[in-house]
């Protein structure tokens, strides 16, 4: 018997299989998962969002090591080639790429009724509750999400390592706001607090910085803290450039930050590895102010006009509208979430939002999917599909949450596609989302399985059990 085997026997003298299981738990990070079992899906229709079509005829999709290895016509496939892989006959179901939500706040957790309460939840409580938010997002079919204020790199890593069940998390840390801007939830007190919002940081979604030196420091601190996921190409910084619905002290029409302050942020992001910068902005003035000073993404954009849309398209600026949240906040059980002034602003941006989406699409802007929901509203994350379907065809909307989102996140070929080399982020559906995108808003009726990097998070498919750790 070798010396190593003798040492293992002394550590645990029981059966070999049990001993191996125990030894695996003695590693530095025992929660890190082993390579998932390979899967072969046969007799399935494959959705290609980029081309707005199905691949020709029934297909076979082979998944190994968490990635898609091959996609080929089932007629050319024979099961005896799949030694050691689990073969699942999907009998004419549909495989679509996992969904990508480009505007979430996973730390805006349930457990309270109002925005005022939401920004005062202790950070430790937020940590626990965000794990629930993340799990539910994955089970709705979102395999990647982009958090635009609140999440941190340690949380993204915890998901990547399998410690927490959830979508792949791209995050920017805290959004950066001027005093009195959309990210400042400190009380409005004459004379000020002297420290900005909770000492510059808060348990909410943003932090306050004023003047070029402060915004430079805030940007560099967020980048240092890891304003990205574990995939560095996706990193970004978010800044508040206009008024917001949920913040009390700024009208929607306000334009926030000076040109010099924004330029300081965007230049730093460019110098620190070509990091992406996105801006909260509703009005034409705020959008142009952001884009003129180097911002490459706009969140919301509800008051966009055609001329500004063409300007954005020419500059290669992405737009992530978030349309369903306004209607959700205005109806039970969330009618007390905002202050009375907040509901006036909510109506102001809601009235033109859907038309702005249509304008952006018609004028060549690359549009992405965003939900922007808070507290228990997260449960309605898929309602955005139905709202967008009021003005756009299903294939265009499917691109918003797959092809376009992957491009903005600089992860083309890795997510948002069912093709060789991509992560095996897959949805199995009983209906074709290219024909009716609203099937994604009814997951309880149409979502048969959710797979992230080859691991089955949810399954109603015979012969396709959930991964044992999930």
C-alpha cells in the first residue's frame, strides 16, 4: 500500500467510496462543484435568436464539461456515439438560450413594503435574502443577469463557485450619484450630513461622490473592488445622469453631474482596461449629456425621441429599457411602495416608455432586456416580455435578452446562443418563443427545464433530473 493510501486510511478507515467523499470535503473550497455529467438532447428544435429562426429540422445538442460541444441534425446522429453521456429524447420540444436580464438589483430584497424601508435594510439581512432572489431568477429561466447597483464581486464569485444558486452575475458594485441625485437616499437636511449618503456607501444601491476628485476616487474604488463578474471583459460602472422615480429630491427633468465629472469617470474606465460605462437617464437632455461625454450605455430612456435614437445608434450606445416596472409599482400590492411625488414621476415616464422602445428599435439602437424590479416585485421579472410585445415582434424581443445582451456584455459566442463553444445555458420549452415571446412570461405553463453551464436547475422533463447539489 502506498504512503498516500495509508495516510488516507488513517484519516478515515471506513469504506473507500465514503472516504473519497469525505476527502473531497477537506479541500480549501469544498463547495466547488465537480464537472457536470454530459448530456445529449435529441429530437429537439433549436432556437437561433440571432437569425430569428429555428435550425433546420430536429436537432441533437451535445453538452460536455458545461459547454455545448455539437449541434447537428438528429437524422445524422446515432445514440451509440454518446458513451457515458445521458441521452434525453425531447420529442419535438424547443431549446432556446438562457435568458439575460441586463438591469436587475438583486440586493433590493423582499421583506419590506416601501422604498424608504428598502434602503434601510441591514446589510447582513440583504446578504441572506439576496440568495432567495437569485435562486428565483434562475428558476424563471434567467441564466445571466447584470446588476446595475448593489451587488458585489464576492457575491458573483459565490455563484460562480456553486456556493449560491443563481444566474451568472455581472455587476458594477455601487452606482455613482451626485448629492441629491438618483442614488442619494440620505435625508434632505439643511446644512447636509457632511458625509454624503451614509458615509459615501450605503446598504442601498448607490454611493455619493461630488466633484472630479471624488468621482475619480469612487470610480477607482469600485473598479478595485471588482466592478465586474469573474469574467473581466464584462466589467462596467454605472452613473446617475438624470432624475429618478424612486428618489425623492430630484425631478425627472434634472440633468446630473457636470461634463467634467462624467468625463473623469468615462476616461478612467477607458484607461482601466476599456471598462464599459452606463448611465441612468430618462430625458433627451440627460441622454445626450451622458453620450456626449463618453457613456456607452443608457438605462431606461423613456423620453427618447427619434433624433436622439439615431445619435445613439451612430455612437454605438446600447439602450436597456425597463418598462414593466412602472405599471407594477402602480398596482396592488405595491401601491404604497413610492411616495406620492414618486407616483407622479412614475406616471410621467410610464406614459411614453413603450413608444420610446419602438423609436429606438426603428432607428437602429441595440436594445437589451431589463426588468429593474425591487422587493417582492422580482417575481414579475418576465412581465417585460408582454409589455414589449405590445409594439415589437417576438423575434426582435428575443434578441433583446440573448443576442443583443451578449454583445453588450462582450460575451458573444459564450451566452445568448445555442452553438458549439457556448456555455450550456439552455431553456427547454414546449412552445416556440419566436412565434410568441409571451410564452416566456408564463414559465409555469411553458418552461420545462432550466440548465446553466450543463447543470439542471429545474426540470419537468422525464429522464432529466435536477443536479444533485441543486
